[in-house]
C-alpha cells in the first residue's frame, strides 16, 4: 500500500470534500492502484529512448500541420459587464460561496 487512509483524508480536507468511510477506502484503493502502476512504469528501461523534442514526426512539416497565429481582438468586456447585476469597475462581483 503506497497511500494511507490519512493521506486521502488530508487531500480531501485540502479540496474541501466530505467523504464517507466507503468513499475514503474507494479513493485510497484507486490512488494506490495508480501509484502501483506508475511504479511499474518506472521499472522500465528507458535508457535507449530519446526524449521527445516535439510532437511532429519526421515526415510532417510544421507549415503543413500548424496554422499561423493570428491576433483577434475581443473587446466585449464593457458590453458583458453591463448585463451583470452587480459589476464593480472591470470585475464581476459575486457572493462568497466558500465559508472556511
């Protein structure tokens, strides 16, 4: 076992999640399975595998695959804020939803 129940409880607290005992055990087992699989992957010999420098293969050219970057202005903030029930300057005001 690579992860304890206490580890799952701590992560749940950090994420503000309230989990039942059954959920704690389910997530502990799932995370443990993931960590075990990663451990198996770490056992693979990758010494002869070159790191990838890019995702294009040798027979693909960047010109044929990728589009040109184009700047498109999107100045709709003022119009959108006019529709907000309680705007404050250039921001939306929203009620507080997390009490901790």
